[in-house]
C-alpha cells in the first residue's frame, strides 16, 4: 500500500493488527504513526489503551507483552514502538506476528533503513498487516511533492517558489513541510498562492543570493551577478554549503546534457523527458544557446572535480570562497 492508501484506510477505520513502517524517509513514518496515535482512540480511551515504547529502552519481550494485553473499555488498544531501529533482534518479533491480536494495533517505527525481506517476520507482516517502506525522494521529485503538500494545506505554489524552497531548505521532508506550514500561517486564508517573494520573506532566504539565482546567472552567462552571489556564499559557508551548490549545478547541467540530445525539443516533450515543470523549459532553451554539448560534458566533469576538492581530495586549499571562484570561472569560460 502507498502512503496515501494507508492514510485513506485509517480514515475509513479499516485497521490492521500490525503496521511496520520502515525506510529512509522518516516524514512518512511520523505522519502515519501520529495519525494512529491521535485518531484511533478517543481521549478517554487513550489513558488506558495507548502505550508508547522506545526501542533503545526495551526488548522484543516487552513489545510482545504489551501487544498481547486486551483493551480496557475500548475495542482497540494502540501500542507504538518508536526508534525500533535500535532493537538488534527485531526479527524475533515474528513470535507475535504469527498470531497477532485483532484488538491491538501495533505500530513499529523502524526509521532510516528497510526491514530485511529475508526475515520470516517480513512475510508474516505482509500477510497479516502492513509492511510499508519509504524511500528518499529524488531532487527532481521535490517540487511536485511540495506542490501536493501545499495543495493539501489549501494553497497553490508558484513553480519557481517551489524550486527555490526545495533548493534552499534541502530534501528533508519534515523541514520542507514545516516551512510550508509556516507560510500557510503567515499568509492566512486570504492569500491563495505562495510566491517567490513569500518564500524569501518568511523562510529567511536571501532574495538575491541563493542557488536558484546563481544557476540563473550561470545559464545566462551573467558573470557579474554570479560573482556577487559566490562572494556572499564565501562569506557565509555555513548558510551556503558548497556541496549543496555543486549538487544543484550538477543536476542542472546533467539535464542540460539530456536536453541537447533530445530528438523532440517541443516544450511538452522536454518537460516530460527531463521531469521538470513546463515553466522551466525556457531556462534549458536559453542555456543550450550558451553551452553546447561539449562544454556541458566538460562542466559536469568540472563539478565532479570540485565536489572532491570541497571534501579535501587533491586540493591544496579547501577554502570555500576560493573554490567557488575557481569553479564558477571554469564553468562559465
């Protein structure tokens, strides 16, 4: 089941005896866990029927004993195990999974790694409950996720604002969701659209100096603007990590290389092939005029080289300001 399907079934009160929530993206795990904790039981039922355990403090036997209790004055009890990835012998939970109580809803929050599918436990959970595995979103998936999350909060978001948010906040969905929640509160119900200006004002992103503007300066070969931005980055390396800048530019030039070799360069085909919002197709059209295929390949190689240098490999200096100056000069010339 997908994340959306699990939430839909929970809202319809279609409960399973075990929810094993695992994987690399903790936001999905937290959302499902919190929904079950907040909504399955009434406030009066929670006092006797909601148990929260922490993996670093318990054993499998503690989980089994809690799960095998019967609810008090309620059709269900909820047992939530947080930080379950800290339990070394999680596969031993199969002793309970073989015959789980239908009156218990057991939630295992097993973050940052998958459950080994070779365990008998995995097969038991798949047959009797829900085994849900999350994966980190790719960078090109973040703007779409942001748009969907904002719509769920009753807001539309400008594509440029969505891209700026993803590049500035990073790929942590919890941080992105918190940023959008902050925007929703700040803008109120009377403002239906989140714009770049709203993101810059409320999330603390510099209007002039960010990776989005640097990318724009490079693709248009605006050397003066690019130098202004990297000078600001060099003065504040903690706020503007060079690795994030390199990753952003690497993603752009990789897509630009794909663009050069597309047989169909119509806007719809470009957007579909590069997995970008149609709003940004013109950026690639403009960049292709300034950077031919050979130069794009060279730039991708340069970005790989400076990614290694930024981490201390084959570099006499790891000073962020100097590396950025060298990098941007080589990319644009």
